[in-house]
C-alpha cells in the first residue's frame, strides 16, 4: 500500500476517538455517576497528553525513528480505547484518556512532520480532511451500536479494534517509513526553534486558529438556540453543517491549493473568514455564513503545516511541527472555555462577536507571514 494511502488511514484513525467522550457522555455520566464536570476532566487530561507528546515528538523520532514511533503511538491509542471499553473505574478511565491523548499527539505531530517534508500542500489538506472523516465515523458507529441495543462500551471497543488493525498495518510497513524520514532529521530543540520570531508567529497562529475553529464549531448550536430561538435539533444540525463544510473544504480546496499557491490561498481566504464570522454574528443568513466560515477556515491548519519546512528550514521543521501541534491543542482547550466564561458574563449573543475579533486577529497574523516559494 502506498505511504500516502497509509497516511490517510492514520488521519482517519486520529479522528475516530476524538469525539467519543462528548458524543457518549449522556451514557458515560450516569454509568460512572459523576457530574458533568467529569467530561471537562476527561477532555483536559486528553489535551495534556496531546501537548506533552507534541513537545517531545522530535526527540522521540530522533531516538527511535518515525516508523517505530508511529507503531508505538497507534498501539497506545488502541490500548487506551480497548481498556476503556472494559469499563474501568472512573479514575482508570481518566488515566487511559491521558494515554489516548499522548498516543494521538505523537501520531499527529509525527505524521504532520513527515507530510510537511514529503507531500504537497494538497496532500496535507486531504490528510486533515480524512481526520474529519474519522471524527464523523467514530460517533456515528457508536450511535449505531447504541441504537441496536449495545452499551457505550461497544463504541470504544469498535474504535479500539479499528486502531489495532491500523497498528498492524504500520507495523508491517515500519521500515518503509524509516527509509522515508526527512533526510535532515530533527536537529533543534524547542527553545532553539522558538528563538526564531517567525516560528513564534506560526505557533501563535496555530493557537488562535484552532481556538477559533473549535469555538465556532462547539458554540454554534448554543448561539442559535440561546440567542436566536432555534430548536435544539436545528442547533445540532448547524454544528454538523460546520464540521461537514470544514471537512469538505479541506478535500475540495486540496485540488486547487497548488494551482493558486498555498500562501496566496490563505491570504485570500483569511478575510473571507472574517466577513463570514461577521455575517454570522449579525444574524445575516446564519447557516450560509457558518458554512462559508468553515470553508474559509478549512485550509489554514494543513496548509500552514505544509509550509513549515519552507519557512523555517528542514532542520527545524520537525520540532516546529511538534510545537505547532501542542499550541493547536492548547487553543482547542483554552479558547472555547474562554467563550464559555464570556457567555456566562455577557450572554451567548456576545460570543460570535468575540469570535469575529479573533478571526480578524488570525487574518492579520496570516498576512504577516512571509510568502516563500
């Protein structure tokens, strides 16, 4: 099997377990008899494992090689899901979430570093589009199993078995990954990379961008139901539309990014995202504005990741990618939570205006990035 196809499968595998805690929380909460804050704890420790793995992925790749790192990390995510399906005590379930986050973070950082060095920007957009496929399939399979009478454990078991099969595929091809590792290899540590102002700028973009993406997707339903009179079903449909448009945008724009030019595409779409967010904030055509926002945001993460070696150099790229993945994970954790505080203080109607300001900030930073061939 070509390495690009395996990379697509890896990103589907990355997406499979990510939405599981939230989508199964109505079943998990009464089973473990914990308050709703328990979901926040699960998500926080998962993010913590993700961040730590991203910070140390460059050193692990240097010590063990990308092939063995991918095998071990996928095995960790598979083991975490399979052990969670055994319904351990809640403390054990949370501890396994740390393992799942660390495995996912290492796969994410390693695959992004590999793809940035070896693939074109269109391939990177498709890779992240396949993450959306996995993030859709995971809860869909879990929901189907619940509908036919299985418990929440079956959803985790199905995801764990899928990840185990993916682990075996990477185990069988580990030498091919080793032989295709970036020739320059990781040479810089995190502090060396962060001395470069351009590296700090990119890390800031990843933190703010992923915070914007996550907050828009997570808060869309609440904004529409609490501030604009939509039904819960309509709010859920709006959130689904956002993530579907995000996935479709990455796949579709992947066909044109190399023709337009990756830097030019981002500079064109960043202002569109601001206008779309303003349209959503003002209540002008809610659903079309939300879909346009998702499409405009879609290529930012994968395209910036693909451009990292060109901007920072191959020797710094692996460590820089790990830092960017860690910053992105922090953005997903911090910004939606900050929007929650804003909603408590000023109401849900305030959130989209704050997100419009954030979108303008992201656009400004993207225009500060140099255009390099």
